[in-house]
C-alpha cells in the first residue's frame, strides 16, 4: 500500500526500529507502514472516533486524547520520534502542542501547509477571497485549520522555543519534495514543509 | 505454593466455558472476574432470568464472540462460589479454613487460572479480559508471562490502589470484623454469621461503584412512601431502600471471609513495584494491551488507567487506550455501553484476524 507523498517524506525521516508517537494519527496509515514495514514501535494519538476505530481495525496502537490538553498519558522522553503531520494548524494551542511534543520525544517531525505560498497570497490579495488549495481544501467557515502559519512564522516559533532544525524538506502542492528552483524563495514557492526538529540544548 | 511462601492444597476450581475450542487450541479467551463475581459469566442454567454477570459482552455475535472464541471463566482462589477459599474445608483439620486460609495475591490468582488452562490443554490465550480486580489479574498475567496472551484487555482497573481506595476497603473489613457474629472468622456452622457487617460493607462499596450523577438520576431525593417525609430513622428515601436491598441480597451469595481476602488482594497489589523485574519480562512483549476507563468512575478513575498506560509504554508495550463517556461510574464495565462494546469487539476481532482464528 502506498503512502500519501507528504507522509512518504515524513516516513523517510524516521529510522527503522525507532519508537514513534504520531499525534493526530488519523486512520493510522503512516504508523501501520512504520510498524509493519520498518520495524518501528508506534502509537497514535487521535481525537476522533473514526480515526480511533480505523487504527484499531488496522492493529495500530492508538490512544484517544485531545493533544490541546497536553499528553498526560505519556512520560518525558518516552519516544524517539514524535510526528505531527498536517495537525499543528488544526490545534487550538500550537505552541503548547509543540512543547509537549518535544517533552515526550527526542526528535519531532512537523509537516504543515505554508500559508504564504504564492497561490494563497494571490487568492487573498487579488481575488479578495480566503485561500483554498489542494492542501487546504476547506471554506473559511468549515475548516478545521484554525492556526495557519507560513514557513517563516514556523521558524520564528522554533527559535522562540529554543528548538533547532535538523532537516527541512519543502513540498509542492501535491506533497512531493520540490526541486531546487523553489528553494531559493521557500516562503513564496513551497506549498508546504516537513521539519525535523530537536532541542537546541540536548 | 503461594507467593507468600505458604502452601495450600489441594485447590478445587469452579469454572464455566462458552463456545468451542478449535483444533489448534488457539482461540481461548479468559475472563477474570472482579471482587464479587463468580464463574457464571454468561448464558444461563435453565432460568433465562438468571444470566451470567457479563452476559451482555460474552455470547454469539457479542464483543467476546463465542462463535469465534472459546471463553473460560473461573471463580477466583479464595472465592466462595466453588473454588477453594476460606469457607472450604481444610484437609488438615477437617474444618473450614476461616482466617487460617493463607493471604493470596493477584499473582496467586493468575497461577490458578494458568493451572486450569493447563488442565484444559491451552498454552496460549487469544485474549484475556477483566474489569477492576479482573483487570489487575490480566495485567499481572502479562507481567509474569509475557506473550502468553495476545490481546490483554484491562477495563477500569488499577496498577495499585490509592490511599482512598484502601481506606474504603479498610472500612468494609472493619464492618465485618467488628460484627459480634464474626467470631474471629470461625462462624461457619454456628448459625450466626457477620451478616450485618457484610451487608454494610456491600452497601458502602456499592456507593463507590455508582456516580453521583447516576444516583441523582436513579433516586434523587425521592421518598419510598408518598410525598411526605416520615421524620424518623426508618428507610424513608428510595436510595436507602436500594442500598438495603443490595446489602441483603448480597448475603445470599457471598461469604464474609472471602470479602476480607479479596479486598486485601487488591490492597497489596502493586503491579509495577519492581521496575527491574517488570522491565526484564515486559520489554518487547508481543502482547497488545487495550486499556479502557470510564469518565464518571471515581472508584478507579481514569488517572489509574493513565498510569498503567504510561508504565506499559515505558516498556515499549503496544497500548491502545480510551476513556469512554458513561454516566454510570465504576459499574459501567458491566453495562452495555455501545462505544465500549464496539471497542472491545473490534480489538478482539483484529487479534483474531492476526491469529487467523
């Protein structure tokens, strides 16, 4: 079974056999891949009933929790890698979620849509409409994405929280890694990004 | 030989089974009962009104599906429903054990379960499930014999009691032991028994099994007779009548000494007390856990379950965890709550698929 392209990018950042926690794991597709094909120990955290039952049906360990309330089920440093894939922008308290992520895991992998992508800027600046795109396919009134940010915004938050970027992969609108041409102006040209982050002072 | 070092024997075990053991003997699910349960978990023995205590979860097409699994449930060691306990005859004296029955532990309960399975020719369990004290047995089982169970389901349980939990147990035991008819536990055959103490213990425990919300809904401040209070000390409120009924009907089926032993089993239980030993066995086990709590349970609230989750995760044990919304308190585990049953059913079904049952 093939993964969504952006999940492939995330999966490629995880070494075989690691302990992985996936926050907002949805139906557990990424974890199923990491557990079954890559020898990882994986657990998901999911808030929806559908997501929970999809994980149980796949045999993926999953905990129902609201990550906005913190992760009281998980001890400090319990995981090697904590994944936050297309989830940060849907949380109520992104700064807290990022902190919790770096509390329970040694390394974090965060993927998110870049709200400063030129197409979104165009939609707002020229058309006067709230942007919608392949990676943000909702209307303003029904979107779960309440805390959108740009690549530059995200890097500012990392600096503020004393976190360092270990790796960064820029994505196009289909979630595939982008070519060199766009890398010079990532905040304008990348539709999304995947960051691997660690604590600045280990 | 018990964990305490005391010897006990011979041990008789009362058990029931439901469904059919497959040719490979791979489809067994063990049901561990709680403080006052017994081996009669499902079905009935001729009277359809007297169905087993967990009949809503065990049966054909039910979450613990007897069309697919062979289900075993036994009365616990120290019990009073057929398995050797303080009311059984001590072969050394020819008289009931009473308080000379040795203190048992959750580990001892599990070893008796395993001896029963050996007798049935079963060496691996597709699943084990239990609520409350039942969940403690499932947890201890996996810690002592990792990999012996594929799906370990621990419902509204605890890895160790809080001071408040122990305090409730202590008061219950005091009620029994201070009853003048207790006679140091040697009340068998004296036509006196600590019925007052045992029913008070049961009444108090029952309050802790319900939530405030469910009691308010079920009884409120409604009176037994008419609208006017009697202004005396008789049973006037409906909740009083209910508790009295619970206390009295309990006497017909339960032995006071067993109540002492079983509450003590829970007090001393501390599953993760020795991290080095636990880690040596648990790390990398193939057993998958399902931990469930109920949001209105204050006897073993969700924090007890979270502690189990944290501990198991720290030993890299796969854990699925969920708090289920239910207004019925600790008793929820015995009730047919759709999301709860759906979760147990799906977890077991997935395990069965993995085992090609």
